[in-house]
C-alpha cells in the first residue's frame, strides 16, 4: 500500500524494511543516524519529536502505542496524545496466531506456549 516518497518509522525492524521498499527510519537508531540526533536533542521525548518533525507516512508499533507510550516507556502528554491521534490512524493490527505461522499441528502446539505483542500499523491521516 506504500508508494514512492512514503516513509516507514518502526522499532521492530527485522525484515520489514527490506520488503517495504520505501525510506525507513529505524527508531532504535542503529541504521538511522537521524534518530541519534533526536535522542541527543530531546532526551526524554525524542520519539514524539521525531514523529512530529519527520511525519512518517507509516508507523509500525507494538501494543504500547494504544496507551500513548513509546517502546522505551515514555508516556505522551495529553497534548501529544491529542496531536498523535489527530495525525495518525490504525489501519491494521497483527496478532500472534500460531496457526498462521506454521501448518504443522505439532509445532502449532509448541508455539502456543509462546507469545508476542500485537503489532499496529498506523498511517498518517493526510497522506494519499
């Protein structure tokens, strides 16, 4: 659903950026030096500042985002949460489901002992 010029911002990078085929900002900062600047300039609220200023088209976040928290535990202020909700909408939720991971019943039983947080894909509301 992404098009040329879109940007993806995410922490659980893994293989997602490879297949996204758009500019990706790794919020850990390992592959995106721009994040290190935000972490330096805004030690506490670097995440929300990066989102406000960079305006990525898509965000991939774990379930902390529905509580207006970052993966590091920063709680957005009420003003930041209002801004965030006005600018971004959830377009898809991915839930851990062993039956969809593997077709073999034996491995599905084993995978049921594990867990994973839900993943939320959010999109900038004013992007086409």
